[in-house]
């Protein structure tokens, strides 16, 4: 009550006595509460932790929540009033006004009603305000407050200033705030208490008690209106007090999993408000104790994170908490840094998603300072989904079509390893200007109204009941939102059946801040008078019965075993309502008699509207299951590392099925680190996560202690074999697509594509924000890796009009490259058009390489380069004309179709001269791939400086030995033709002048053309290079034409063609099969070798090459060798397609035959090993 005067003392006492026992026990936190993502008390803890960071984080409205919060926060630094305000604003307790926080402003009674209701987590209750007749409540300025006023009135915290009048417009005073809080916390408040300062007689006891408890600060005058800053401090203190008085309740443990080598996660079936680490103990299966160092509670109160001493890797432990024991398996020490997986994705709202390769620390993952952008873009919020290890980032306004680069840094995993900074995460800016709309309005049978929006909306605005206005005296009393933030469920005051209602929805914004246009929706009122009925009834073999009602039912009544009566001495021992659908009840009974007919009567169960069912009789025959569960199969997914899926013949006890210590795997895998039970199927399926497997290796899993739902135990030491999987193939992940101009697209990948991938990748482009309809009819001129960024493939299209225009959205599907993921959704990106027209190319710079060559750099890819089209003349002497005698691209390949950098070569007769300046001009014929002509003419000149530097002839400078059959020759600069056909190198032993044979040797130039790897053939030179000896390598200049990139011939000075070579006894391993993937469904067996295979000297195995099946002996389960066809997938992998079928979950062996060993050799001509390799089939 907030009125003053002597007469109200009696009214206050009466109001205080009206507080129910429930409110007294819960500090006014009883009753049905709106679903919140975090409790207000957790907001206090979180904000205190966050206060260690800069206040600027709050200014950016960074409201993301750490995954766990310490139960004690007293050690953190004192927060400012503004910081507390921002935290309370994030929790919905406070709202700013047009001036912002306005901490010096005043607060009226309507606003204080909301603050108190939010602080004590009272559900809105508009019907509670029906006792007031204030005209102000009928105006838009105050109609929003009815739910809060009703809530505090029902809780006995506020009353009217006189009968029927609440007076929502009056400002609240210090003594009135004191009264509310003292009543809420049931503090003693003797009326005779002394107070320093001006205070009304009736309020002295309340003010004295509130000041003593720290709920309000001492004031000179308590009768004056309180500032908003005073309210912030009082609300903050009240929530802290609630938090500190939470009882430590028993933990109801449902699962335990090791997170790291020193952290364990306890999952609770019911939320708690505090945790005591002394109630938790851990023991190794060998009996030794594992120290519990700390315990912290998640924001939702349903997960406890325990910090332990160092665990023993893959050892079994039992954790006991409040009398409940669960087992888990220790993890190895994690020293691997977390990393970003794949690329950054951006949705149509401009929201970014970044995925990590493992679970990450929530505090660092949600710190916006760890996500930085170029082009002046900043992150506003970062939210972690710990289940998927993904962070969603909301940024400030982006520019449509602008290419941004995101850099992620300082994020740690749960073990404390800090990631290496990851840059190069590119995306194209998206601007969302679309306002949310309502797609459907549905009235449920219980009278609740579901409003479905066309997109995600702001949860705070969407659950504010004042944003839903009804006619015909109907009001919204509460609002909740689903986890996808697109469906709001409204609970209203009593409707009239069949009455037409108009609902106006307003002020709801999407996550980009676009506010809905006020819209009217109509619906007919529903009064639910239909009684619930049983839709299906099933008796199960495990002495359980499944009852499914046709609508949602009351939990308390559905779980009351007295409402299920069975004849013939059979008794229902427990009843559990499915929390997801609120329709399915699972009953447990005593053991029935097999074949006995039973009648069960179901009664007294009501629906959510209170309609009680008519009693219903159901009949069933008794069944008893006496057989234990058996293993059906154990399989691995060929693309999922280190997981095994165990299938059983029936459903299992979930707790036992998820105990990893009930499984053990041979081959050093020991216990799995995790066991996940899938109870959604009619049989039992458990997925095990193991230590790192070896692909193709045969393992055996041994299982004990599992029970079916009837309690029957699996046979001791039940076993099943499986083939290991550990894929580590490199995948090319699409990052983003950007329109460079109206005719050019850049496709960004997370790694450099191979030359083959860069040329084979294709783009299919659609108009709009989805890959649907008819693709655009584009004419591709050329494509290739961008010279300045090898991770980008640029596509050039030709058109007389702009193809990718500003203001339009396009969607492209990338395909064709072998390294792309198989999931099409990962290869699809939406991008915006651009106002930039396809401009004419131009030469940017010209710089001397030496006196007889120069480098020209263009602003885009050009073609049509020819010596006759480029002219160089001395700027001060027009008679000194330098003839361009040849052109090469930057790699020296001579391919001038699509280049951005070209090397111009001159004759020696007229070289560049130091101190001189030259003009470079161009003739017609040089264009970009779209056909735009290069800037030409005398008015377009590029300046080139002279230099007095003769081009030195290339030569060999050193060598580097690899092993007895392989070594590198190192040149003074990049060279061409070092390994060309016909070139000869003589290798002479310095000890005895003998010559090492180079017959069938293979020469491989490095990508930068500075090295040549010489691979000797074992058959021609069996001894290879002998360790301890020195050799001389001689290039026979008459047999080759080695030149540098300017065309300079090899150095002809004495001994320039010779270089010394050391030797090594290191052996080069022979090729061997290292991985096997056998698919029974496809009758395919893929064999991967340890290195590239050569079918003839210098001839590498290529995709599509066929081999004889006699090269391999493959048998399954000890059967006859398979026959079939063999084709190469690439130079290291072959596919054996069997003529015969073979079973899944079998055991196989593969060996290379003598014929195969001879035919399948490595680069040095070494034959393949014929050792037998075991594998499993799937």
C-alpha cells in the first residue's frame, strides 16, 4: 500500500496478514510464472561477474549469459547504479525512456507496480486489478500496467489509495517503497521505531526496518518522491536478498559426463537454486578418491559444473551427489586449442553464426570484444548455444553487399585452451528492412490465443501484454514465447463462447529492430467445455501401460495413481506425464499374470481448462518379459569420427544404457567417454563416443549390466565387432559470395582450392533469397583463383546490362568441386547486388624487375596481352623506344588468357636505364573477361622507372637430401623447364666416380619453381644414395633449356652447372593399405594407400583407371575371395566393386597379391607391401 496517513496503518497490517503461506515461503515468488530464459537472481550474479568487464559492454546491450555462474558473487567489484540499471533492464525489470536511463527522474505508481512484480517474478494478472475503477487504466498510457497492478494487488504488496482507486499516475515516495519491501520480506517493523529524518508516523516502523535491512538508503526526508536511481538500488538489493536466502535443496541427478580432464557436468532432472560442493564426492573404480575442488550452477539451475583434480584418461569413476550415484569416464588432458569450424554464415536478417569444433567457455564465447570486423562494423550481442557449439552474433547495421571480414580471438575451451586468432571469415553484408507480420492467429481449445509471426521477434516486446489490445472487455493476462521466438501464446481473461473479438497487435519488433505495423486480427471466443478422452491405450511387456489422451491434461491429476484402478489385484505403482506433449502418461504396475484379462478404470483426470473426464474402462491381457536384451549390431558412420552405434533388440533402461562404464572396447580404446541413448525408436539404440579410432581396424565392444524395461539383464560380456572410422579428409567450405560489380562474382572459401577444384567449381544463381525456381541464364566468360587471394575464385559473366544489380537479392549454389561438402545447404549462399558497374580494366602500376624486364599489374583479370599491344618509350627522349619481345604471367607459365600481373621482357639492345622515366601505353585488344576494353590512348599512361640491374643467369646453388631415393636441387631463382622431357642430370659418386643411374627417375618442380625434386627409380639404382658419401650433381646444359621467368638462359660460367649432394641411409617406406571402408549395401570396398601409386615409371594412378581384381585378395567372414571390378578414385584410393554380396557388421581381410605388388608401386618404383589388413563391414 502506498498511501500515507495515520488511518492506513490498520489497512497495511491487514494487507500484510493477507500474504499467504505460499508467498511467505517463497518471498512472493509463488504462483505460475512466465517462462524466462534466466531467473532474476541469476541476472544479479551474471551482472556482477560481467562487471569485471568494461561498462561499455552494457552500453552495447550485451545481454548474453555465461553458461554457469558461481553461487557466491561477493568477491566481485561494486557495480555502479548505471551498471545495475542496465542489468535490470536486460532482465525486463526496468525500461528506459526517451532520455535513456533517466536515473534522476521520478517513478509513478504504475511503474513501481511493474518493477516490484518483475523483481519478485510475479506473473501478470490483469483480473487482480478489476477492483480499481481509475479512468487512467483505460488510456494507452496506463492500460499496459493492469497485469502488474493486479499481480502486486493479489500478492498483498500494494493497495488502492482508497477504495476502488489505485491512482497509477502519482509518484512513489521513499517511505512507500520501504513499506512494500518490508512486507515482501516479512520483516519486523514496530511502529514505535525511531527514524532520523522526515517520515510519516504510519511509516516509521517500515522505514526503520527497510534501512536496517539495507533495502533503502538513509534519507533526510522519506516523504518526498524517490528518484529512479533509488528504485534501482532498492530493486537490486531485494533481488540479492532473495538470492542469498535460497535454500540448498537436494540434487536430483539424472546424468553425469566428463567435460574435460578436470571438469564434470551433472545434469539435474529438477532445477535448484544453489549447490554445495561438500555434498558431492567422486571415486575411481579402483577405490581412490578424486578431489572435488569447486561446484557451480548454471543459470537455469539444472546443470552443475564440478571442478576436480586431474582425472585418469579413460578410467571409470562414480560420482555421488545427495545419495544418488552415477558413473562417468575420465578424459585425457586437453591441450588442443579450440578453432572455428567451416565458415561464418549470415541469415537474411544479417545475423551471423560461428561454429566451434568443441565446447567452449561461455564467458569468452559471448564476449563481443572477441569478435572484430573491418569496415567499421561492430558486434552488439553474442549468444552461445552450448548444445551445438555455435555462437550467433548480432551486429550493428551492415551495408548491403559490403564484404566484411570477421576475426575471432580469445575464445577458450572448457579446459582453458585459448584459440589461435581466426581471421579470413568473410561474408557479404545484409540489410533487413522487412517488418515482421502475423502469419496466423489460432485459438486453442483451452482458450489461449497463439500468434505466429513471420520471423523471430524480440522476446521482451513480444511478451509484453500491453502490445495486444482486445475489444469487448477482453484483456491479455500473460504472454509466453516459444524457443524459436516466433510464436506467442496469450492467456486472456474469460472469453464468451462464439463472441467475435478484435485483437490489435502493435509495437512488436523483429531482432533487427523493425517494428510491426499495427494490425487487427479477429477470432471467435472459445470456452472449453469438452471433457478429455483416452485416444490410445497400450499394455507393454515391461509391466507398463501407455495412456495417451486426446488433449493436454492436468499434471497433478494425470500423475495421481489413485486415478488408475485395475482389478485382479494388479496395482499401478507410478504415473508419469510426458512433459513435452502433456498428453502421454506412462504407468508402472506390479507384475501381471501372463494371459490374465485385466480391466483398468481411468477417472478424475481433467484437461487444462478444468473439464474432468468421464470414467473410462480399458481392457488388456497380462504380459511378462523374461528375456534379457541382446545386441543386434554395432556399426560406425563412415563420415563421423570415433562413434559407434549399438542397436539392441528392445528398449533399455535409460540410466544404465547411458552409463559409459557398462561398455568397454579393446584395441586401447578402453571405456567410451560418452553413451547416449535414443529412446525415440521401438528398439534400444546407444551411440558411444570413443578415443581416436584407426580407420578400418577391427574392434570389439563388450557390454555388461544393461537391462530392458522389465529389468532383465543382458548376458554377461556380450560382444560385437565393428570397423573403426577416423576420417580427416580436407573439405572446401564456402564462406560467402560477393558481387564485385554487375558482371563479376567472388566466391570465398576457407582454404585454397586446388587448381582442379578452382576450374571445376560451378555456380548456379537464382533471383531471390532461396535456391528455387528457374536459375538465371548467365554466360560465363571465365573463372579462376584471384591472384591476390588464392582462397577466392572469381567468376566473370558477360552481359550488355548489369546482371547483379543493387537492391536485389540473389542465391547461388556452388557445386562441381570434388572437395565440397555433400550437404547442399552448406554450399548455398545468398548475396546482394551492387551499384558498381562493370568498369573497364586499367593498368595500375609498372615496376622494373631488372634492366631487361618489368612487371605490369592490372586492376582486374585481363586477356589478349601481346607484345605488339604494349609500348614503352623514354619520357624525355621519344626516340628511345624499348621493344617488348615477350610476355609471361607471374608464374612464368606463358598462359596469358586470364592474368592480373604480367612480366614484360626486352631485348638487350635497349634496356632500362637507371635514373630515367618511361611511359607505358597500350593498344586495343586487351580486355577483361566480360569484354570491356582496357583503358588505352595517349591520355592513359603508366609510368615506369628505370634501373641499372642486369638480369643474372639462373643456376643451381645447393641440394637437400630427403632419403636414399629422393633429393632436391635448389636454384638461385624461380626457373622454367628444370624437369622438362629430355633434360639430364648426372649424379657422380665422389668416392669412386661411379654414376648413379637416373633411368626412369621422376622430376617434380615445386610450386614456386625454386626447387626440383629428383626421385630415383629403385630398379635402375637399387642402392640409391649411400649414406656417408658425397655426390656431384651435373646439369647437362646441352640436354635442356632452363631459363628464368624473364627468359634468361642458364649460367654458362665454369662449374655453374654443378652442385654437391650429401646422402642419407633413410629409407622410403613402401606403399601399404592404411584404411578400408566396406559398404555391404553398395557391395563396395574402398582401399586407401599410404602414398601416391604409380602404375608405370612416372605415370601416376589417375581417377577412372581400371585395375585387375587379381591384385587384391579380399575375404569376408572367412569366405572365398571376392571377385569384381576395380577403379581408381584418385592416385591413392581405389574402389573394389564386388560381384558377390557380403554381410554388414562382418569381419574382413585384404592383402595385396604378388601381381598387385608388382603393378602398384610408389614414385621410386618400390612395390606395395603384401601384409594382410583386417577391417569391419557396415
